[in-house]
C-alpha cells in the first residue's frame, strides 16, 4: 500500500489539510470518483479546543469519526499531537 511521508504541519490551515488524510492519496472514494476528478479533502471540526468530528475518506466511502480511538492513520495521530502541542486542541 502507498504511504505518504509523515510530516508535521506548519500552520492550523495546513493541519486541516493534513488531518485524517488517507494513506492511499491516489485513489478516490465512490462518492467523489465521478465528481470531475476532484479529490475529497478531509477536514476537522473544532468547537473551542474540543475536537468534534474528523471527516475521513477511506477510499470507499466518507466517514465521520468522533472518537479518537477510531483513528488508525499514524500521520493523523501525529497531526493531532501537533495540534495539542500548539494548544489548539486538548488531548485527554
């Protein structure tokens, strides 16, 4: 499986792009495969410092993840740690 290089974001805007990005970046999910070839952009939803939802494209479907234990992407966890270090979110 293709894995993207794990790297830290430089800003919150970049973190929003990096977070929950699937490892297989060259594939599109079923919902977006016919959408003019546009890739689905993962996003996070923050309410204050509380992470409310992470929207993930796993190559087959769009999933909204609300529990951190559901996240399996190592680079997503790295970005979450970075957000916590910058005190943008609080990890408990």
